[in-house]
C-alpha cells in the first residue's frame, strides 16, 4: 500500500514539474488520461464541470478515456494558453474565448475532416464560421482551415428593471408579435400568464417593443440631444419584452427612465450599452471591410454608402459576388457599389477629413441595378454605417441624449453591479451574468431582445406596419474547443470533442444552458425557463442564434482596435470629443495598423 501511494506521489510531482503530463500513469481502469483546460464565467465553468462528469460516466467508458478538468479564470486564459499550447506537454483539449482565438491557431490542430456530419449539421452558421482562419491572409472564409468548434456561446441581451419601469407607469407585457391580435381580443394570456384585462389595458396594443399612445419620440436625424422629447402625460405606456424596440423606442423609454429628463424616475439612467455592434450590424454595416476577399481590410465605420436589405418574400443575386441573398439579408458592399469583377476597390480618406470608397481610383457610386431593384420593391434602403454608428455614439456624450451613464459612474464596479443596484433601467450585457443579477438585485427584472433599426409606415403611435427594418443582430463571446497540435492522444481528443459537440450539447440544453446545436433549442428554452422565465429564455436563445463575434475577434490581437476604440471610449462617450471631429480623425492610423497584419 505504501509503495503504491509513493508511486502516485512521485507521478504527481513529475506532472507538476512538467506543467501537464498527458499519459502520466493510466487513468482509472487503464484509460487514457485526457487533460482538458477550460474557462468562462462561473455559469460556464459549472457547465464544463458537469460535462466532464457526464462524459466520464458515460461515453468515456466506451472511448476508454478519462478527462481531467483544469479550470482557469476567464481573465487568465489568454496568458495560460500562450504558455501551454506551444508546450510539448500541455493540455490535450482546450477551451478559449474567441477574443484571442486567432493568435493561438498556430499551435492548434486543423480540425477539417476529423468529425462526423453530426457535429456540423445543426451548428449556427455565425458561431461555427468564426473558427475558420487563414493565418497568412487573416481571413475566416468557409474554405479556410478550421481550428475550433463553438462549444459555448454567451450572447448579449437586454436586461430591464421591471420594477422601475412599472413605477414610471409602464405596463410590462410579454406577447409575441404574431399573437398581438389574440392578446388584444382578450383570448390569449401572455408569457406572464396575464390577459389584456388583467393589465387594465383599455386600448389595443400595437406590435412594438415600446408603445406610447401619444406624442412618441422620433429622432429627426439632426437633433440627437433629445430636445424634442416630452414627458408622456396621459399616455398609455407599454413595454413588450418579446419584440425588439426600434432605435426611437429604446431612446424614448430611456429618457423616461433618466432623472435629468424625468425627475420622478426611480433610476438615474435609462439605458446603457458599451457596444456599437447591434446598431451597425442591424443595417448591414461593420467596422471592417475586406476589399478583395483576401484579407485586404479597411476601417469602415465612417462609410456613407447606403445599406440595402432584401424585402420579405423577395430574393436578390449580387452582380459582383454572385451571392444569392434571401429575404432579410443585407447586401455586401461589392454588390452595392458600381464595380465589376477585376476592378480595384479601395478607399480614400482625404487626410482624415473624409472617407469614401473608390473603384479604379474614382469615387464609388451605387450600382444602377440596386436602385432599380429598390424601385421594384425588391430591396429597401437602410441607413449607412456611419449613421448607425452615430446613433450609438449619441446615446451619451456631447450633444447626445445622455441616457447612458459615463463608465466612470460605476466607481470601479461593473455595469452588471451598477444595474443590480437599481439605478439603471436597461442594460446590454452577456446572458451568463443573469446569476449575478439574480443574486444581487432586489427588484423584478427580465430579458428582452436588443433594439433593431425599424421605421413604420406612419408616425401614428398605433401603427405597427413596418416600412423598413434591419436585421436582428447581437454579439456574443464565443467559447471554442480546440485540440493542441502536439497532443500525443489526438484520436482520443477527437472522440471527446465529437461527444462534447453532440451529446455534450444535449447535456447543456437539458441543464438549462445555451446549446450550439439548433436541434436543442426547444429543450434549452424549456430548461432555462426554469431559471429565468420563459420569455427571458426565448430572448437568450434567439439572441444566440443571430449572434456574431465582436471586433476583438477580427484580427490576431487588439492593436488595430485601440487606434479608434480608445478615443471613442475615453473621449466621445465622455463628451470631450464631438462625433464629427472623431469620425474621420482615426481612419488612416487604423488602416495603417490593418495593413501591418499582412506585411
């Protein structure tokens, strides 16, 4: 007995001295030992811990593999992976965030062709595609090497303080748009279990995220200060957490819940988001534009080229790319501007005083076919990227609405803690923060989808017929699973990852987590509903389905982002730099940084 104990101690010492020791002694029953390093929020760490137990108790016996879990706090995972992935004795399988994914791919196994179709058939496109990567071109095209798979997705959602909204006279309902007529007829109870009469509503409610029965606020496109907003005296006010607010609606409600606009508000501020993503993505814009499809990127937030979306029931084929666009999809730049295959598409920034795209050195114009298809009711024009970006920026700062607190208002805490304290009405944050909010708040709250660009056919507040609407869009922090290039147990690692991406995802759904597999969505909603309620669970899963990676994922590091994001966060959002002075001032330095990735 003493000899066996001594042997185990010596083996443990050797394992520690070499950082990790895959195969340092057999696993239980002669099984191969697979070292699995994982990370995430507390919610996500608990998920992976449960997955490990489930695998070891089931499929691990079949695969003859025992997985040893190695949790790492999310703040330390990048540095840890930088050390262990190049190592000859690092962990066999790792979980990391998409934020630092690309920089580590040189030390990851190309997963192309290693897994069954069961892994890929039901994955969400924008979750799987982020883990393709061409190291030389810095592209993530479908035919680029695959270095990871989407093990967990943590989408951003809109948290709202239901108690505060109700104190301001807002009725909070939960009705899908398709069910509004039945709700108004009094025959349908919403996800809160209430019918229209139970709320004391005497008017029919339109299918809107926020309804105000008289004098609703509309931004006129020139005054972003909210000076046109008026307190809603005598209005019926309704917030519906099953329908995305328009930009106007979220601002209208945000001003109602901001003390400088409404002294009776129980919250200091109405709405806080630190991310521009859903604003620009909703209309088809982005912060980067690949000019050639080969990784020749330009910084594109200043773009004034109109965006276009395919209307309901219609399709469109791009004349440049040949892409077949379905209803609800936005058109790529190369198909919008008047360019032919073989033309040189570039940009001109006029020494940081202007920005426009060029075709063969001439300022680009909108393709005639686009204008013709818009006239034929096939396409609908949406705001340009710069306009969408400005709408985000003007939530705070000089000349803006100031319904968003400056980040300094958090006093060294986080936006989640700030919201949980009850002084903020609505917050855009990751869904995995719900446990912290649940444990630290003393008010009723819920989760809703993020705002989208939307305009109605009429300014009458009861009109809910949409004239133009952008895409539902949100960003997520994705957690990939990857196999270390040098693992001596590659076959066993593939088996474990195959399980994690199939039966492991079902385990996630069965336990109320977001699954990467579309087939698990209904189960995930039902189980997550036990934790946060049905409507909130639906919002989480729907947000995950349309989520994309944040700008930190686009390149191998954040260096290119800092050039324009630092002045945005430190000056524009603090009101010390106007949007007009900012928007063109960082174009060239950002583009120089982007070019450096290919040199």
